[in-house]
C-alpha cells in the first residue's frame, strides 16, 4: 500500500505541475482562448487584451507584441483539466477503501474470537438462568447493579 501511496503522491505532483503550466499568469485561472505573442508566453486572450491597453508588450517578459497567436494545443489541454483534477482524488478514495477493507480482513479473526467469547458468555448466562441461579444485572450505561435475574 505504501508503494500505491507514493505513486498517488507522484501523480498529484504531476497533475499540479500540468495545471500550473496552463494557468494564465494574469488571472491565475485555467486559460480560456489561449494566445501568445512572439515571445511564447501564453495568456487568456481577454487578459492579454486588457494588459495590452496600457502597453504593447508581454506582461511577463516585456518583449514587444506585434501580433497574437492562438494556442489551440493549450486550449485542448485546458479542456481536460477538470478530469485531470478528479483522477488523483478518485484514486485516493479507492486506495483508502482498499486499505480499510484490508484492515477489516486483518481484524476479522480477532473480531470472530470476540464474538465467540460473547456467545460463550451469553450461553453460560442462559444456562445459569435455566438452572435457577441468580444472575446479577448491571446497567451498562451507569455501571451500577439493578438487581438479579431469576427464572
């Protein structure tokens, strides 16, 4: 299970890295209608347009921008980000469920032994009642005696 946890952690790191690569440095959101100048820095086309109103230079490196180029590959990757964000979460839930199942299977013999002891105790109590013995009764909520059971 530790190997699976390590792989899940690695997957989360890769997902976060990919997501950060397609975040707009201006609005800090996943890019929509990605565009770049000749320097190659990508931004949302709307954010890029707003930043160009003050100067015609890249907001990241200040290189002059002569034309904007749409970045369709970035947009295609951005379209899959919601799914990419869900994968580590879903795998984490599945891993936690498997760990819980494994823990339950490990504890099963212990629980079966406890159940057998309870059955034996119950059977002994029933047997004593059938023979007419007085059985002290304890209130489990308060731990105080309430009298005796008699046949």
